[in-house]
C-alpha cells in the first residue's frame, strides 16, 4: 500500500502530506506493526546491502535543474532526521533507531556522491531548497532506498504469509482425510504402557513404531523377528529392509524423525510423546502426531502431556481416548543421603549429568576397588548395550553402574537404587549459550523411575543422593506440582525456507532461519524450535558453494559440531567433497581419522575415539541422503563396528589401569600404618623373647651353681669369663634394642655386674631368633 502511495505521489508530482501517509500505514499495517518492530530490533545484527547501491555518475541531472549544493542536502537530511513523525513512520516500517540512523546516513551519502540523481528525487530536492515543498516529501525516496539496503522491509508481508504456522494440522492432507482414533497410554516409568501399546502394532496388518532412540527401535525390530512378524528397521544411520527392493513389508520400527507420512497404516505407536516439548527435536513428535495417516494412533508418555495431545486431536477432528497405568513396582524416596562412597551397594546406579562428573565418580570407586559399568551419551549404541549386559549379569562381578541421563529411556537395567550425584545439568538457553540449570522435574522423575524395574532382580526401587544438599535439591524438585506440557515444537520445512530465499536471495541460510523463527506466526499450542545446531552448521558451511537443498540436509544432520571440534572439521571436508562432486570413500576416512587406532589407555584417547565414532555415524547418515557421494557404506559400517569394539576395550582397559592405580594408592596409604604396626609387633616379640631368655638364664645359672658347688674358684672364674664373652657377642649381634627392651637390665642384674658360677647356654636364644625370623 505504501509503495502504491509513493508511486502515485511521484507520478503526479504532488505533495503527499505526511499525515495521509501515516493514515495509510496505520490502517493497512496496524496488525503487523508490533511484529515488524520486533523484527527491526533483531535486524540490527544482520548485514545490510548498501554496498550493492552505487552512486550514479554523470555531468548533469536529467531534470535540467542541476544538483543542489551538498550543504543544502545536509540541511534537508538533518530536518528529516529530527522529525519525530518521520521516525515513528520509519519504526512502523520495521526500522529500529539504529537501522533508521544507518539508513538515513547511507541515503545522505548516496545523494552527495551521486552526480546524477533520478529526475523525481532531483525535482523534489530543488523544490525543498526553494521552500516550495517540505523536507518530509523526500521520505518516500528515503524509504525506497532503505528497502534496498534491507530487502526484508520491502517483502515483509510476503514472508509473513510464507511463515504462517497457525494451522500445522492442515499441512498433512492425507491424515486429515481419515477419521483417526488417538489412544493415549498415560503412566509413569515402569508402568507397562509401552508394552500394551505395542500389542496393537504387532497384530496390525500394517503398522509403524516410532521411537525416540535407535536402541528402542532396534528392540522392537528384534521382538518382531522373534514373533515371526516381518519388520523393517529405519533409523538415520541404519536401514534394514525385508524386501530386496526396499518396499514396505507391512511393519516398520523407526526413529520418530524417519516416520513415513505417505504410507497408510492400520496402527502406529509413537513412544515418549511428552518429548514434543523438546526444544531441539520436539518438531518430530508433532509432525508424527499430526501427520501419520493411520486408523489408530497409540501414543505413550507421561500424564502431563494428556491435555495438550487432546487439544491437538480436537484440532485434527480425531477421536481421543486415555488409558491410565500405575507403576508396577513400589518406589521409595529415602530420607538419608550417602556420605561416603563406602556406602555403595550392589545394584546401585550413580547418576551424573556430565562426563567430567562421571569420571570423578568412577575415580572414587576405583580407589575402593569397586567394579562398575559406565553408560553415557557419547558411547556408541553397541557399547551401551554391552555395558548394560555386564551390569545386569549377576555372574560378571560388576555390581555398580555409573551413568548419565542416557539411561532415562531405551535401556533395560536391573537397578536397585538410583543415587543422584548432582542435580545440576548444563543446557543451552534461548540464545544458544551453555548454562548450568537444575535438572527439570520430568527428567529427574523419569530417571528415578528406573529403579526397581518390573521383571528385574529387584522388585522394590529406592532413590537417594550423594550428600545432603543434593538430596534436598532432588526432593524439592520432585515435590513440586507436576508441570504440564503446554506447547509442541514445530520447525520450518525446506519448501518454506526455499520461498524465503527467493525473496531474500542475498541472505545466508543462517539468516533465513533466524528471520523465519522471528516472524513466524504460530498458534498458542506451538513454539518454533530454536535449531541451535542447524544455525551452527549453516554458519560453518556458509562459504561453501552448495545448492540450498543440499546445505539444508547437511544442517539437519545429527552432528554436535559445537561440542565436538573434530565433527566440525569432518563436516567441512564432507561438504567440500560434495561441492566438488568427489566421492568420499572409506580409505579417505581412514586417512582423516589416522586409522588404525590403538586401544585407548587415557581419557583423552577415549574422547578422541568417541569423536571418531560419531564422525563415522555422520557418514552413514549422509550416505542415505547423498548416496552417489557417500557410496562406501559397507566398509564404513565395518569400520564403525571396529571403532565401537575399540571403545569397549578402552573402557575396560581404563577401568583395569585405574583399579590397579587405586589399589596401589590404597596400599601406599596403608604402608606407613602397616610398618608402624609391624614395628610395634616386632618390638613386643623381641621384648617377650628377651624376658623369657633372661628367666631361662637365671634358672640355668642357679642349676649350674648348685651342680658345680664343688668346683674351685679358679674354674668358676673361667666359666664366668666365658659366659660374659658369649653374652657380649650376642648383644653385639642383636643391637641395642634388645638391652633397651630388657626390664631386667639393671645394675644388680646386669651380666657384667654379676658373679656367675656357670656359663650361659646359647642354644635356646638361637632357637628364639630363628622363630622370630
């Protein structure tokens, strides 16, 4: 409307009063002003395109009046800048104060540096200079120039229509054509809800199971195989089909992102439906819930999500039903926290929410010689399964599990007691900044519910914490009213971003997603997922020449490039290879990761190997999207299996090394105590021996004296001299400690001071000496 008004004003060379312009804008754009103003604040961080607007060079203007002096241009622009009404009008057009100043400075620079201006601008400037028109009349041309600097100001209404997400249910016409029945299986962890929901899936002629993790999808796939039910397995990194032509066999177990919305089903199961509130992946659950064309849709999850799912079912026109479940085994929150690691018992699972904390805990257990299993997110699925198997095996000798929140779902564990090491967790806020927050209630309760699993070795579960402060934090979190799931995540499709790119060809993919998230119109039941990793990968690949669709696929790859620098480098090399049309083979991967790799013997080496494994998973994910470039799937799969085995070996090696180190430290700490105890025992033994020997000596002296009473004085003197000589030799050979310990070592009892009538017998003392040795 503004552009038509401006064109009319210029074409008729009449003075379009500012009040009329304001009237047109406030009536036509009133409902968009607030949204556009918010956009203006965000546009401050975006690049302008003033570099594409070049001053026009010529000797004279086309109007024949000539260009007015630069001083008069500055005065006109100054008057425009100081007009509050102009600023208000600019704000309504999406210009914040900062953008307004930028645009008006660029406009003045354009007017000054151009020797030839468009006829309309030149005439308007001359009229203003001679006082026939107001400085406000240059505003339409200023607005046109600003829209060239910030193209989004010109096509905002079109972009707003593209990003209208107020009715996502109608994005899926095939599902809307059906009369669906949604059955919500609501219950806490360990209530049997998933078991009941999957029975309909097994019995259906055509069924789909959508899992939050590939481990759960694989578990259902194996159950189908055991029951003789043909089933396909489709995850981002692995796909197994019953039919050679990869056609649908009747049943499929998949991760929720891989659910096929074009296939019609009789029964589908969407597990952990409460995850539609997840900021990163929530859109996948919303897409599955709204878009799967099936006669029956069984969803399993927390009761907190019932109300939201019911509202979404009503918008779709679907029938809704709830089946509630109770926990199958009792769960007790203990009142006493652990104060020492010596209180750890068999069947305990210690929960830490970071790898650093996990290794701190394992270091303490190693000092005590406790054997443990470890499960955390960076481990490959096969390694997690193996660690779970070792912990569950009563014959393995492994009695304790140290884990992250990765055990919250997807792994069956025989846990007696959950012990929270801390209630702090690192997460990203709305700005994408990593911050430390308290563990959310739903996650804390889900993990706590893993204790005392039905059918395991423990039919009663316990929950406590390490340290009184941590236990207080847990009880405070657990005692809060159960928070309801209020909104479901949604995300833009590639088609929507492609239309954005048509209107904003100079903008990067990162800018496009930022603008989309900002101006998207959504219903009260939804939110737009922030897509931190998407934007990070988009920024990483900005300088690489890729088609928009290919770049979009790279950006949705499950690669944590912000946390794992190696993945950033690998992603960059993969994208460069795709840009050049160069196939990425296994041998190239081996060179990049410097294969073969030795078994990790340090934490740093284990970290590196885990990053390598994630890189191999990224290759497999890309191989299903770009099969002509990433075409060495078989060899890379074998390489990934080898790396997973190395990680398992590395974990065991680290445990063994650390256990030996812990035992050595323990022995080193106990050595001074043992030495002190041994020294005390040895002294006591020597004292007893010496006392006994002295008593024997006195008895023998008396006997000898009695038996030799008839000997001459000369003979007695010789015997005494011989005894003294032997006694001195004995004391010299045993040191001063013997005489120092002798309670009989006094002046009157000293051998040197006594007059013995018979020699000392050495046989008994020698025997005592041998026994002590």
